[in-house]
């Protein structure tokens, strides 16, 4: 993954911090491009495999229609309440669709690990339950920007 961040290098997450953060957080905000060119932002659960962010979306949603028409996306995952606790990451790029649409559980080795992870993380299940309404989009980010304001306390004051 390419980290293209210039500003805020002192508070950006290391690759290990980024992996740990994305492995534990559940909710992201997905920004897509609507038919009229306007941004559309919605929330979604996700999985992270160390390289790609996997979005499991309802296929009859505006988000899915936007992604099918224009695969460009920006995704933000963040956490914290107080200013000094804020941390997060923005990942951007173009999604690829993986597996059948909608997903019914047909064998797809590429989805085995991510579906196990998603089921465990979000439902405490060992296997994915498919409802025939969702499908997978994979974002292998072209750009990544992260921040961890907790590091501000560690920086020397001027």
C-alpha cells in the first residue's frame, strides 16, 4: 500500500498501527460519486486483509449503484471522542467486484479468508451467512492518509 501523506507525518500511523486499527474498527464511511457527479456518503461495515479494504454492501443501494457506474471511492475509518484521542485513516482508489452479485455463497477462494474475518469481527460467527442481498467490493487503496492525535502529546513543544 502506498502511503502518500506529506502533511502530518509526525502523527500518521505506522503500517503496524494502521493494520491494527483497521483490523479492530468496524464502521467506515464510504464516499461514492453519484450519477449527477455529487458525492454520496454512507456508512458500512468492512473487513481489512492487510492490503485491501473489503466492503460488503446491499446491492440495491444507492452506494452500490454509484460504485457500479463509477468505481472511484474514498473511505474514512475513524475513532475517538475528545480532540486528543482522534485517529483515523482515509483510503482512496477504485473498487473491484469479487464474487457473484448478489453473493449467495458460491465457492470463491478469494473470499474465504475475508468472509471468515468479517463474520467473526461483526457477528462472532465462524462462517458467513449469505442473504442474497449483499455483494463484495474490494478497495486496494491508491492513496492512504492517516492521523493519530494521541501522538501530539508526545511531540516536543515549540
